[in-house]
């Protein structure tokens, strides 16, 4: 899993230039994958604290959010507790989306089996939404793999459309999944100093990649688009929401709902390519427009964070 996530490194944020040279805060939608939680420690207590802190932080900072659920995280003894955590997301006013039942790879899974996996997640979670008179609107591909062949891609997209789903893209990421295992490991060992170092490195890296994506979007499109930011429902983010919100403000980013961000016309650009490796949407737009992104200036993650992620969360 780590190797796939590394291949999908992304980040996103948006700027819209106003008339007369004025700068207007650009929209950015925050999305959280792998609900109920992503953690080395799968204990109910750890998940409870993570969810409580994350939701409280989002509400404190007035940040809209959409969470994408992996159904098999609710299996066995985790089911009742996990469903309770998802109800907390709903009670806080946040949308839930489908992230497949088993975090399946469309590249390695036959499309019929993959669609069945998506449908299984839908069936598990639909009663939660029905209880609040809601419905699924959003689907996100694990690993951002949208189809190794066009036949697979088109088959899934047709099923999603018939089922009332829209695809949730990703145009910004800060590699939180790379730092998260080290943070979890430090906490479970009671090493507060190490946890603080990991958190600082994570925020420093976020502060570097956020402006890169804003500028890359401007160079690519000739304007600053709205972005969709991929994060994960992990303790690192739960403990860092205030600092993350400050980074967004420092970059003139205005948090909005996913629905609002998706109104940006960039997300209507054609994306009719086979994509076995999984790619973020700036790269997809670059391919569609036959333009290049400034990857030579992309901030590389800290080498020690990569090494720790490989050790703690091996492929």
C-alpha cells in the first residue's frame, strides 16, 4: 500500500485572480480517505480519540469536509464502533463517500469484481445515509487508479453514473500517509519528542508543497483553479488541524465543499486515458492540454519519512 501511495503523490489548492490585480482567496475542498480511521493502532479507543479530535478541529476551524469510507474497516469487532464513528461525521454535517469495500486496485482487479466491491461498500453504508435522508454522491478510486484499460475505465464510469455517483478527483496532496505511521508509532511508544518532530516535519512539508500546487495550476491553466485536497483520517491530521488551517490561510485558500470546488471548469476537461499507475488531476489536465508541469521544482518528501513509512507500513 505504501508503494502505491508514493506513486500517487499529489497536492492541490486554488487561486482565482480578481480584476485589477486583486487577489481573491481560491476554493479548496478538504477530503479525507480511509474512514473510519487510518492508523497503525486499530484499537477502538485510538480510533475514537482520532475521530473526536479530527471532527472537533474541523468544526472549530469551520472547514467543510467529505470522508471516503472503506467498508472492510467495519468488519468483525470493529463494526459497531466504526459505524458509530461514521455517524459522528454525519452529525457534524460532513458528507460520506464510497472508497470501495476493500480498498481495491482497479489496475489489478477485474472490472466486474471491482464494481461488485464498490457495490458492497454502497450496500453496507447506504442505511446510514438513508437514516438521515442522504444519498451517496461521491466515489474515489483507491490509489487514484481509474482503469488500466479504457474498457475498464468506461465500464466503471457507466456503473457509477447509473448509481448516482460522481468521481471525486484529487488535485492536491501532502503525503500525510507517509508521515502518519511514524506519528502513530511514536504515540504508542509514548515518545512525545519524536511525535513532535514528525508533526513538525509534516507541517513544514505541507507548507512547501501547497504553494507549489497553486503555482503549477496557474502555469498549467493560465489561472488559479479550485483544488481538491486529499488527506486521510489519521491521528496526525487530527492533532494538526489548526496548523493545517493556518497553512491554507497563508496561501489564500478558502475551504469549500467538494460540490463547490467541482464547479471549476477544469474538472470538466476530458480525461479519456488509460491510467494503470494512478495519477492526480494536474497531471491528467497536463496530458489533455499537451502541456508540462514543473516537476523539477516539486518539493521532495524527507528521505527519513520515506524510509520510516517503508519500515512501518511495508508494501
